[in-house]
């Protein structure tokens, strides 16, 4: 009994010491860093940021640094990111870097939503007009209004609604973060853009930092107000934890690019054409179908103009028509024009980063058109060829009787000796030319050859 009590006492003392030592040790100070390096803001990027903020809250990180370089992106994705930042328990620092980076369009809203905004030297921020974040306002046609007058009117009721809503949104963000409201409105209405020095003077940002190390030093001691509490940042001797997106997130983000989606669409159509023109292989058809499904998934992330897709499909219809009814290349030229215009009109927004460059379109179009016409033309030629093998290849062929047909006997056809029977049970002498008119099992039905309408028997396959 005494031994048991002794061992229990030792266990209790060891446990108490370990608890005391662990309580005495300071918790590791971690700053999570997410890199958005020249990416379009899309649902995948929004999900990556949301997951990273959630993980930082669970780990109780000091703050999350969003290292930002973006030309802009989609409005819905931007709204989701802004919501996550505004409602985050962990302070979020947006750092526009490295030098040469920009926070354009959607990047302005994300920067304004941050608890602390910072920029590296030689960076810029601005140009937040709604057309740059997934909107394409259209001017309605009014009776009695000439087209020139419509062009002179920069806005209409719908575009005014969009702009006013976006202005109200960024003003509310600016008020909650105590940032320059006037400049925020100008960034939306007038698409103004400023450098990091001007941004600091205008109270758009709070810090100019050369690099992440410099940023961490300048963050130390700053007071940050979240929706839950006011926090004083203690970043001294903090370690940086670079968050790497999962493999699935990286793959989805690679797909969520206009050029990648366009290439997948072309490959998908080509795969199906290859399968239909060379049936029985299977792989091109399956690969093409997968490419098409992935392409249409990617197109859901962008403002797609369905007229562009219709023109692309029309191009392939014209290629098929050219193969069926040769028009000396006229339909091919029409298909090329349709494919080029369809590719250019694919994205329904004037913003350049949503469009596929003509530099990429032309080689893709020429390669696609050439391969498609070759495959379709080859398939049609093959189907039009007369069958030369098997039973079908024997019909209407010339044969030679090697025995007398009375009415049955032997004939020589396609390098082989066949049992034969004469049509209508007529007698045919030996070494006579006959024509195969029917095949019954392994017997040829022949008639006496005429001087025309025969396929010559070359004596072999």
C-alpha cells in the first residue's frame, strides 16, 4: 500500500511540474502570410483566403498578412473576401507587394477592408470602376435617340444603379476603417489610381514597407480594432508562416483563367471530333468530354458571352460543311472568321484581363481549324470509299470459272477458289469470265460477265 502511494505521489509531482513548465513557456508568435501573386480575384481565390483566415483564428495567429498583387476580379468573389476580412477575429493586413505590384479594381475593396493597409515602394492602387469587377453595363435603346447620342451618354439607369451601389459599399468600408472616403469614391466613379506615397498622404494606407521583414517591424505595437475587440499587435520575434493552398485549390485556380478555359473548350471540341471521325478508340472522346465539362465549369466563374460560344460552334459546323461539299475553301474562311470572332467575343466585359489576347487566339484558331478540316475530310473520304475487303468486296467483282458450272462448280476470285452457282441455274463453260452478283454463306452466285460494269479481279487481296 505504501509503495502504491509512493508511486502515485511521484506521478502527481511530475504532472504538476510539466504543467508549470508548459504554462511558464510563452506561446509561439506566428504571422500567417497568404500570397495572391498576379491572380484574378475569383471564387477559388476567395475560398483560399476564407480558409486561411479561419485557420489563423483557430491557431490564434497574431495576424494574417495578405500579400496582394491583382489586376482585379469578380464582384461576387470580392464581396465574399471583404465579408471574411470585416468579420475576422484575427487582424488582417493587406500588403501590396513586391515592388511593381498593384491593387487594381477589386484589390481596392480588399485593401480598404483590411485592418491595416500597407504598400511596398513603386506600387499603385486604384481604378475601382465596376466595369473592372465583373460588370458590363449596357445602354438601352430609346425611341428617337440616335446611335451617336447613345454613345455620348456614358451612363444609363442600370449603370447608375451599379455605380451608386458600389460607391455606397466602398464608402461604408472606408468609414468602418477610418480611411479616405473621398478618394474611395473617386476610385469607383473616376477610376483614379495613386502611388504608395500618395496613398499614405491621403490616408488610404497606414504603412510603407520595403519587404515583409520591414512590415513585421512596423506592425509591432499598433492597435487594431476588430468587430470583437481592440488588439495591440506584438510582432517582435514573430515567425512567418507562409500558407500554401491545397493541391485541389491550386488546380482549380489554374483552371479559373480565361485562356485556360478557352484552350480546354478547343481541346474538348477537338477530342469529340476525333472520336466521331475515328470511332472505337474511346480515349479522345472521353478526354474531350472531360475538357468540355471543366471548360464550362471555368466559364461559370466569368461573365461569358454566349454569342461567342455559338460562333465557335458555328465555325466547326462550317468546317464539316466544307468537307462534305467542297467550296474551294470559302466555308473554311467563313469558319476561321467565325472562330476568331467567337474567341474575341467569348468574355462579356471590356476589361482586358478577362479577354484572351489575339496573339494567343490566332495560332490556336489556325491549328484547330487545320486539324479539324483534316480529320473531318479524312473521315468523309474513308466513308465514301467502296468496300474492297470481306464479302462486300466480292460483290460485282470479276471471277473466272475453273470448272464447268452446271449450275454449280468452282470459280477463282480475289486469289481464292470459291464454290459457285450460276444465276437462274444456267450452264457456264470452264474458263469463262463471270460476275459475282450475290453471296450466300460460302457460295458465290455468279452470272455471265458483260463487257462493262465490272470491278476487275486483280488476282489477290
